[in-house]
C-alpha cells in the first residue's frame, strides 16, 4: 500500500506480506493513518481534514490479490476493472483538499461503493469503534450466525423468503379491509371505464388506419387523377402515335435496337433494360389495382368519420391514442383484480396469511434451535481462548432469547403460543455475557468487561471465528488497549496463531505483541521548517531490538533496554516455533 499526503504522512510505502505485520511508532507519529488509508481503500468516508496541510490531495493506492473466480474477482469484473499481469488488482482512492473523492479500480474510474463491495470480500478492520459495535445486539447475533455457518444460513434464507410473502399478504389484507369503501368506489370507476371501452371495442392501430382512409376518401378525385396520369405515362394507349408511346413501349424499342447491334458493349446493356421493364410492369399493375380500389363513396366516408368520433371519446378520457386506451384497459383489469373486497376474497387472503404464518413460525423455531446449539459451542470456545489471555477465571455465555413483540408491532408472529417480533434475522435476541469470576453475575459484555477485557473478548472471538471468516486480511487498530503484562504476551501469541490462516496487520503500542511479528514496520516522525511529517519503513532484526527497547521503557540506547528487547524477541521466536504444526511425513511401507 502507498500513502501520499494523508495526515502527517507525506509519502510512505507499506510492504504487507503474508503472516503477521505490526506497525509501531511514538504517540502522534501517524500510526492511525495506516488504518485510515485502509479504510479509504475499503470505500470508507472521505474527510477533507485528513488531507495533509499544504497538500492538494491525499492518495492511497493498494494492490489486492484476488484469486480467479473468487467473489472479490466477480465484483471487480462487474465493475469493468482489469487485473494486472500477475492477476492482482490495483485500487486507488484520492481525496482533494475540498473534500471531493474519487475511486479507481483496475485502471477504471468506479463509484466508491464498488470499493466497499470489494473490501467486504477482502478486508476486515477492527478497532475501538468495532469494540463498541460488539456491544450491540445485532452485531452479537451476526457473530453467532457466522460461527454457526450453514446450519443457520439455510433456514434463515428460507425464513426471509417466507417473511416477505407473509408481510405482502398481510399488508394486502389490511389494505382491503381498512380501505373497503375507497376501493369499492375505485372499482366502480374502473368498471365504468372498461364498460365504455368494451362498448366501442377499439382495435390496435385502428385510429391511424381510419385517419388514412378518411384522407383517401376525401381526396379521391385528386388521387384518381394523379394515379391515372402515372399509369398513362407508363403504358400509353393502344392507338397512340409513336412519340406518345408510354415508358414500357419506349423501353421495349430500346431493347430491340440494342439487341440488333453487333457491338458487345451495347448488347450487354439489354438485360438491364429487361429488368427495368419488369419493374415498370409491376408498378403499372399496382396503379391499375389502386384505381380499381379507389372509392369516392360518400356513405363510406360518413361511416369512417362516425367511427373516428367514437374513438375520440375514448382518447379524450383514457389515453392519447387507441393503443394507449387498450393499455389502460389492461392495467385497469389487473388493478380491479386487486380491489376485490368481497367476503370470499378477504377470507382467502386471511387463510393464506395464516398458512404463511405457520410456515414462518416453523422456520423461526428451526433457526432458534440451531442458534442455541451454536451459542453453547461458541461460549465454550471463547471461554477457552480467554483462559490463555490472562482471563482464566472468566466465562463467556452466549444467550439466545425470544424477542417479545410490543403492542402494535406490524410483524408480530405467534410462535408456540408466544407473540414474538419477526425481524429480518428471525425472532431471537442474542447477547454476549461475561462472568468475570466464579460466583459473579453474568453481565452483558459492555457492562461486565473493562476496556482491556473487551479487547481480549473481541480477539478471542476473532480467533474462534477465523475458520468461518472468508476475509483473508484482518486489521487490528490498537485492540490491545488496556492490556499489559502476561495478557499482552498472550495477545501476541493469539495474533500470531491467527496469522497462520490470515494476513494480519496490527497497529500496537505493546512490545509483547510486536515481538511476535513476522515483519515490523515503524512510523517515524520528523519536524522540519515547522512542518511535521512521517514515513514508514521496515525494520531489520537489529532495528527491531532498538524499537522494542523504546517501547518497553524508552531505553533504546542502553544495555539493559536492549537486553530486555532481545530476551522478548527470543521468547516470541521460541513460542512461535513451538506452536508450529508438525510437518506431515509419509510412512514407509514395511519390507516384505
């Protein structure tokens, strides 16, 4: 990822490889701008205040690796983005000093929403705000559903489809019942209009045909004269003089003279005149037919005008032309079918609503059963993880409870005799509860956990959910706030374990966490000419020792600080090596 003109960062390039990458730096150096850059690449909100002082714009550019056929690749393809030669996608986001923002993906200008869709498949950013979101019931239900996987997704999909049908039928029944008088009046007007149209019985395009026919009848004499003159010009008369012969006779004479010559160039013209003679003969025949069919009958003209008057009565009321009148009639019939307020129609709608409600209640119960089973497993798994995060005596419970419907709830649903709120995600409320120590009450995590404990609960959840999370890159922005000592070491260990299956990027102030990094980036701040700027660089092993010593106690140039940093690095390396899964080897077949 490359950053230009964002906050205190003038220009920086971040090498983000597989495994665990940590970003450290002194307070105010601009570590948060790294996460801000990732937010912008992910389609996050652009703010002019983020643009560096004196810069015209902030630019964030990132290269994403998207396997062919993956959901992320499909999003990019749908936006017309073109991958690079190595199959990766380059995303670009610019924010100007006046707050205007532009997005590009794969060399194409795209709406910011496309970057949001792409990042949903590739990137998950966790920070202090995410901890606050974790306290919301909807977020907690989403966590449980992610853990449960298909066992909840399948019945939930069926539930949502049934719920849409149930709401539609219920709404229609309520509308027909409460608006019966109004709908009855509307139905009468529609029936009156349909009756008028049926009495006239217009045909598609009839008004245009009548207009043309009336014009021919009114101008019959002039039309006959023009057609007769044209026919005479083609055919002439049987006893005409030579110079009065029609066009057909003249063409015949020309053909005879060309055929009689011995010059091949002239003889080659004769077939073309033969084609002209055929065309002239056809036109002459059509003129004769036109003259025979031309009618100057005043009675027929009167009939046509009367029919036009009937059609105009309809076009004045219902549409601009006959085709529009017929379309109005078709729509009116459909609308009339939905205005049936008869007892039979209402009874059928009520029966259908109850049928759908029964099916919906069964799906809701199936979801609750699966969630309850998954909640027990999730609580045990998170509790086990917390045991390694210096919260050995804490227990996490995941409670699944029915959400009771309030008075007047438009989506109240009876489930086993209890009226519940049938939301889009089912009838359950999900709550994460923390029992801080044996004998303590189970309290919601936002009430029973401190800031540091909440950070560890979220990290434990992320580790547990890693098998069910398809997002390949996880970003943690100081989620270790409020954590120290042995707990900090365990946070580092868990992040390193998570980095086996994901690309993990961590902004941290804890040396115990930074020691577990596969690569270590530091944000340096400098001040020149009254302007502060920051850059990002990768540390080698010796530089890591200096940085960890600074993070430990600001002792980067003392023997004691370096010794502590080296000891911390050695411990982390040994820990990571000990936790590496053993390599599988093929067993040799026994000799005969």
